[in-house]
């Protein structure tokens, strides 16, 4: 075997090792999005009572914690079929999630300023509930801390409607309001 044949043989061997490694990573799903079922919590109103109604959706994600994709879907609002079931969203569709960090079971969610616009007291409270319930479906998250453009929110909405001095969990916001 001459030197050229040895180089080709060694190069082929290394190529095979890289290919097998790539296929193993691909099999574990690092590069491929995984489908996952998540719940979005929309508002409903019946017989004088507001409440949250979970709706299951399929998302594709590459992340271990697909909260960002889930919140984006929540902000898009209910589908036409869900609207026929009298579900609605209190969150303006123009809201953007600017940042997301999870630390000590608290999701620090940084929103654009549109999160505070539009609606009265019950709309603002419904908005908080929709976001908190949607975020806390993941076992890693027990509470949500609201930020707007990087600053922690103490009072939610321009009119100072709802105080959010501390991170909020499901126990702080009943599903019926």
C-alpha cells in the first residue's frame, strides 16, 4: 500500500467517525425539532364569571423548555374554532417577549411595553392569569416575574391597576376571577 492509499484510507476512516457522530447527535434530536403538546390558557366568560380555559396545541421546538414558543402562540390568540367556543385572549397580539430566564423555579419574562396597553382591570388581571398559567405548566417554573424592557414591574398597567411586587404563581391568581 503506497502513501496515497494510506492517506485515503485514514481520511475515509475519520470521515466515517464524523458521520457516525453526526448521526448519533441527530438521533438524539439536537438538530431536529421535537413535537410537544403544550397548554395555552385563554379567557372565557359564562354566566357572569371569567375563568381560564386550557387549550392543547402542538409545537415544534429544539429547546428543553419551550416556553418562548408557547408564549408566542398564546400572544397570537385563539384560533377561529376556539373563538367559536367563546375563548378570547386578554394579551395584545403586538406584545413581544424580549427576554426569558429561569432561575430558582421563577421565570423572568421581559416584555415589550405593549403588555400594559389596552383594557381595564379585569382585562389586566386576565392577562396576568393567562401568562402565569401558561408559563407554570412546565415543572421547572413555579412563579413568574414580570419585566418590561428589562425593568421589574411593581404595578401592572399605566393606570396602576394591579400590583405585582413579587413573582406570581397559580396560588396567587385563581383560575376563576
